[in-house]
C-alpha cells in the first residue's frame, strides 16, 4: 500500500519524481550497433516482404481473408521494422541470427496498428491481430 501511495503522490503533484540513470547514451548506441550487426538470412527478408505485402487487400499476394477483412494494409516501413524488431528479439534471446520465430514474436507489435480492418471484419469480431495470426499461420504452413 505504501508503494502505491508513493506512486500516486509522485504522479499527481507538481513536483517531478527523482530519476535515476540506469544506462547511458554510449551504452544505448553500442546496443543498437550490436542489433544492426545481427545477420538476417535471405529467406527471412523474403518472408517479411511477403507477410507485409499480404496485408494489402489490393495486392496479388493477399489471401482471401485479407481481401475480405482489411481496408488498408501495411506499407514498406513495416518490413524495415519487422526486420529490426526481429534482430532485437534474436539478440535478447541470445541467438546469433534471425529466425522465423523472431519475426513471429514481433509481428503483432509491428503490424497491428498498420492494418485497418473493415466493417465486415468488425461485425465478425475480427481485428488486425486476427489477420496477423492468420498470416503467421500461412507462413508456418509454408515452412
């Protein structure tokens, strides 16, 4: 209770809470460099490109459920952030390279806000997360 009271007091008054430095700028830059150096196999790039293109309802690659439920899909930057996120995930797992599981782990965070579902999807209780799960399932079946 005391901790919750302290949090309430610090966040609802004019005085700013005391901040403690946990990590410096140089360390952050070093971590970013480590992530950038993680190798990505060509087939992972292909998978990321395919997954993002499949989110676009007007794309030839779009599966029927995307054409049925999506009004707007992810753009090219989504591919960049799928790869960057997958690299960071691989590092956090202690892996020396990116695998499909890393793409899968970050797909929802990267794509959910980039996919807009239509009225039909909403009426059926489908969300962007539903679409992403279905796209991952498609990729898993291909592997």
